[in-house]
């Protein structure tokens, strides 16, 4: 077990540096087409599902309402977070993400909707077995919302295999590479 305060596992769910950075130029276009207000929470849920942001209606019913704020003066619902105002931070959220993930001295899990989302660094590291990858091709942009049970099972299975939860079988953990593998030749 790691000492107190040390990270023992890292899981990244459907965020890959290369794909995210490549999509940033299109984010303003997406936001400009997104409705700024809704007549009801239900209409916002319908928008999120119809636009493909979330495929699972039950998940959208849980996640969309907290993203909204009701304006008493108009009885309309607006987005709680002004994503446009955060634009100056967007690149910083993603630049270097792959290398930070790979350098983490912990067991690593990457859950993706598709393998096509792997960037070069992650593709090489995945081929070298430096982290566990779980694909959920039936999910869309929000893997954890589109496939909540399967995502939870994947994370729990990962934690159990790496002996990080009570009741996990004894023995040597799997996918727990803590340091870089030295070159063989």
C-alpha cells in the first residue's frame, strides 16, 4: 500500500489530450449554437439528449438540472456555468494531460468510447502495457453518463485487480506499473 497522501490509482474517463486539443477550435461554434435558456428543466434534458451530449435519458435527468439556474424574473432556466468565460483555460486543461497521466506513479486506467481517441503518446504507452484501457463503443461524449453501470463496474474491477479496495483477492496486483520500464536493448 502507498504511504498516506500518495496516489495509488489514476482513472481518466474519455479525455485524451490530442482529441481534446483538436476539438477546441470548434468549441465556440458548439457554444454559439447551444440554447442560452430553456422554458423548463425537461426541455433542457431533451436538448442535451437530442444533441447527443448524453445518450442516456436517465443520466441526463440526474446531471442536467444541477447545471441550470432558474431566473425568477423570467421563469426561464439558464446554464449555471458560463463556459465561454472559461475559454482562456481550455488549452491548459488538456495540454500535457497524456504525459501527466503516463508519469503518474500509480495504477492507471483509461476508459474511452473508442480507440480512435488515443493520441500518439497514449497509443505507444498502451501498446507497451503501461495502463489498462477499457473501450465502451456504445457510449458517446459522456461515457460515464451514457454507460454509468458499466463505467462503475470497470472502475471497481480495476481497483479490485490492483488490490485497492477491501475484499480484493490477495496476490500481486495487475496494471500497477509504478516506474518506467527500462529499455531492454
